[in-house]
């Protein structure tokens, strides 16, 4: 999950590829009714139930209202979702979610979804993606930090935050990234104040104090061109849900028999 353009689908693609290379049973679940294409075909796809295009065309909703309607429709048809997921209860599922952050920060639909998955005996971890380009604007970066904080508070599930697109960070910024991986409130107090009117300085300080006192958000760097970076992020997600601790040995998938029955 995360804002539009934050690299969610690329994250899913990278994790799918990494897990398959490690011989892990993994499936992509698409929960974005507006999605258009995937590098990996989703095993479960909300578009088989409802699409944003149909909602906008038939009901006259805009994109945001239509997306919320799609999720409300999904919550009214949970038997469909439970049936779709039922065959994969022992496998690793990656859910690709929409880029409308209200679903994670304001509207309790995704919290209900997470609780239902837990009731169906799935171990759930939330992965919030924020692209590294946010650090170019301190105020924008802290808006992302606050959104991640709101999502963590709303969803009430194990949670990690990922700084995506690290392969695009300039060499000049790489040495300064520690202040962004663990948000430094002085960044807001110092840098943001330089570009805002003095009447907003107290607000900036209040936000900086909130981030500092709650100290909930830290980011894991993700460079999709580096397998070690992908493995590092995946290991944190695995630890959050204790993946593998209760797994039973599985028989390998049956091989397709050759022409001689071999």
C-alpha cells in the first residue's frame, strides 16, 4: 500500500520474482479494480468481481468514489473472496492494493479486510511504500511520514515501511539517507521553516514533536536492482508474521508426465 506512483506494483513484482527464485509458493492477489497490467498474472483478481471502469460508467461515480464503492461491494461479497483465497491458505500471498491512501488512513475498509484475513487464519503484515523522491521536498517527505503513521494506527496490524526507488537516489544524497530512514524531526524544524511563512513555524514544530514522541515510523531501503536489498526487506516482512515457523513440509508439485509416462 501507499500513495499512487510509490512503487507498489514494482514492489510486488520484485518480491514475486525473488520468492519464485527461492522456490517459495507465492501468489499475487490484485485488490486494485482499476489495475491495467501486471508482469505476473494475479492468481486472485478483484476485477473478476468488479471493475472501476464499470462502476464509473454505470453509476456515474468519479475515480475516488468509484474505488470506495468497489471495496464496499467486495465487503458485501466476502464469500467470493474467501472462496478465491481458500486454496492458498498455506501459501505466501502478496496483495497489490490501490493507491488511494484514504483506504488506509481514514476509511476503515482495509482494517476490516485485514481482520477478516486474520479470522481466515492468514498472518498479515502491512507494507507501506514511499518513494525516495519524497526526500527532495522536506514538507512532502513529512507528509508521507504522517500518512504512514496514520496507516499504522488505522490498520492495527504488524507493519513495515519501505523507501522505494533507492536505485534512483543521487550519490550526493546517499550519505544523508539515515536522517530519512529514521525520520529526524530537526529536518522539518530546520528545512521546512526556511520555505514557509513564519506563521506556520509553530505548526511545523508541533508536527516534528509528534513524529519524535511517537517514533513509530522508520523506513527500510529497497533497491529492486539489488537482490540483497530485496531479501533484506522480505526478511523483515517474514519476521513480522513469523513466516515459516508453523509451516509443514510440502510435497513438490507433480511434474507433467512426458510422452513415455516418465
